C-alpha cells in the first residue's frame, strides 16, 4: 500500500511538472528543455534552507518558488533575444550549467548533495506517505487551475497568437516580451513548487538527479500526451511515470523505452496521444457530435511550428480541462 | 602553453569531425540532429569489438564507419524525412529520443563496463619542445587538417558541393532545377555519420576507453559548436570546433576553473549567443 502511495506521488509530481512545462512549450510555443534544472533549483532550495538554516518546510517552499520564478525570469529574458533552435540549445546548456553549479559550489553540498532533509509537518504532525500524496494533488490542482486560467485569459490568447506567428502577433499589438517572460516565469514557478515537494519526499538530493535526462523525460511526457493541452500533459505523466514502476523489468530499459516511445509518438502521432487534432481527439469529437470532424471543433489551432496547438484558444468549452480537473480531484 | 595547445587542437579536430555532419544537415533541412553522436559511440564499439577479435584497428574503424553510414541512412529515410513538416523542435526532440534509446541499446548489447582500446598508431611521434605527442594525436591533427581542407574543397569545387549549396539556399528551386534533393540529403547524412564514427574510434584510442555514455558530452558540445559557428555554416563550424577545443584546454590548464571542462563550452556558448544571437560567423557559404 505504501509502495503504491509512493508511486502515485511520483506520478503526481511529474504531472505537476508537465502541466507547468506545457505553459512554456504548449501555450507559448517556446522550446524549453530545462524543466529538470528548474525542478532541481526548487528541490535544492528546500533542501538547503530546511537543513542548514532550519527553516520550516513551508517557508523553504516559498523561497524555492521565488528563486525558481526568478530563474525563469532570467530564461524568459534570454528567450526574447533568441529564437527556435538557438533557444532550444541554450535551454539544453542551462541543464549542464545548473548541475555543475550544484556539483561544484560548496553551498549546495558538492557532489554528495544534501541529505537528511526533514519531513514537512502540518499542525505539529509529520508528513507520511499519504500526506505527500495529498499535498502533491493540491499542487496539481493549483497547477491545473493556474494553467487553465492562463489559457482562457488574454495572456493565453496572446501566447497562442505569438506561438502561431510572432511577427503578426506583435504587429497587431500583443505585448510579446512581457507575455513570453510570464510564460517562462509561471512554468518555472510550478516546477519550483514541485521541486519543493520532491526534496523531502526523496529525503536527499544529489546533483545528477536533475539534469538533461530529467528535462527530456518531462518534455517526452508533454509531447506523448499532446502538446498544448492540460489533459495531454497529465496523461503523459501518468503513463510514462507509472510505466517503469508497474513493470519492474521495464526499469532496466527505462530510457530505451522512453526514447523509443518518444520517437514512435512523434513519428506516427505527432499531435500526441490525446492532443488537439490527434486521432483520439477526432474519435471523441465524432462520438460526441456525429457528423462533425475534429477540424470543426473550434480549437482554431492547427499545426503550429511545434506540433498541435489548441486549448489555449480559449473558445473551447469543457473538454479541454475537464479530464485534467477530474484526475486532480481523484 | 604547448601541452594545452596540442591538447586543444587535437580535441578540436575531433569536435570538427563530429560537428561537420549535423552542420551540413542543418544547412539543408534546418533541423538539428543529435543522433549523429550515436554514430560516434556505434563506430567506437564496432571498432573495439573487431579489434578485440584480432583485426587491425583501422579495419575496425572502417567497419564502424560503414555501420554508422547504414544507421544514418536509415534514420534520415524513416524518421527525419517524414518528420520534416512537423517543424524543427519535433525533429530535435525525436533525434534526442533516438540518441537516448541508442545509448541504452549499446549499454544492453555491449554491457555497461568500459572497454580498453590499446592501440599505438604507427606514426612519427616524440617530444616537441618537451611535450610528448603520441601517434594518435598526430593522426588527429592530420585528419583535422584533411577534413578542413577537404570540406572546403568539396563544398566549393565539386558537384556535390554545388548541389549542397543550391539545396541549402532554396530546396524547392533546387528541386525544380533538377537536383535530386533526397539523394543530396542521404549523401550528407552518410558522410556525416561516417565522420562521427571516425571521431568515435579516435576518441576511444586517445583516451583508451569505450563506454556506452561516451557520446553524451560530445553530443551537446557538438550543438554548442554548430551554433557558435553560425548554424548551417560548415566552415564556421570547423573554426568553432577548434575555438572550443582550445578554449577548454587553455582555461582548464591556466585558471583551474571552478566549473568542469564540459561546462565551460556551454557558458561560452550562452555568453556568445547573447552578444551575437546568430553565432560567430552568421554568413558564410550560405545564409543561415
């Protein structure tokens, strides 16, 4: 039972990270391959502040969110200057730089990392496995609510327009710079929140657990489910996060299978398994409204430069967010 | 100073071998191909396996290059070509997926422990100004110069070079003018993967070790080099390879920098990109 709780909590933390990453990658269309680094920054902040400075978990978590949001701001400012492939490569580099800083700056505990991270407590009671899962689900609900709100707001509309055509969007008055930066900041802050839970959950952090591979795993989750949709990000986290745990033999081949799934999905179902314009979304909409094809679904997305889009269009009722909200409440 | 120079230039030559293929591919298709670094590992493993079975190392190197050419041709035909319409990020992520999956496959096939590749390259070696220079370093230097001059000559003076430049400038027009674009792409992939495999064998001999993850750092450094050279500019890529190789060696030797050698490349990259967002040499043979 407690093993199941641990697996479920891991999956929920991945879901929070994917939903956050989807804001930068899916809504704003920015190549972002550094979510693992932001997870690491959040986890390390909680680890250092709750062990060395003996701050409570909740205070450390606020610090973690603030620091990751500031790091996201930095990446957002960089993203204004660089496009597409250049930005993708810089975000890849960010992983290596952040991991190296964890490894070589003594304040972060060096190569051994930080261990014996105290368990959070609420009302004098220490966290057990159940409490970790509950806090994880609360975080997922927050992440889903924030990103659902973003998608429907002016910000979401602006992001969708600059994702599809930045020049046209800017010339019709979208404040591209602040919108892009906001997407990176929110994305990073959500990663920081997840990282804050991750550190006491693991009880130890080491530099190498937050690198490029983790970033790729998260991007794979978003792309597997369907870029630009909350439901896709959650499905990706659930499937790819639970797979190595359910099938023990899989864990030896974890990366082989991740790589393979990523390639196969991109090759044969580039919109993700349940993304906008995916086959599954088409069947679903035909099932609900016979006679209409998926293209009439009003998402207005179409395939942007980074695959399927939609959800951020804001005009779509129910189906976009409903599955996400459903699994958050379970 | 001299040891750092020799080390930097020889390592730079390896980076050039590795990065040239993806740079040419970027020029043609505007996509980044990380899986090219899988050819480096594949080449090294095929080479070391045949060497352990008693074949001469250069035969192993040739076999490794042949195997990598097949890998490159399969990837471009069955993965990249169908994905081209999906945009650059999808292709980049797919190539990362291929790279990760292939590394795991190497780990399963050849086991995770490192293998030795003890080869003495029978080339003149000795000490220059008190610095020992080994045969393999001489070979790396020679190959670096050959690749530099060779790609300059091929791109500027042969039919393949002309078709590459034409296709890189405008794929549709080149096609309309009778260039067999698919064949040009296949040829560039084959050449790039062969060079990467050669780099892998030399890497393995130079450091006397072959491991499944030996491609990790070169893979991402390769991206840094391609960007630094101005995406899709092959001459800039080769120049950037030597710049990065030298910068790493010199910074490492003289300042004993707090961060490891492999991080320096990325810090340099991020700094240069922020100052010159289109790379060091944005305009070369073609406009990127």
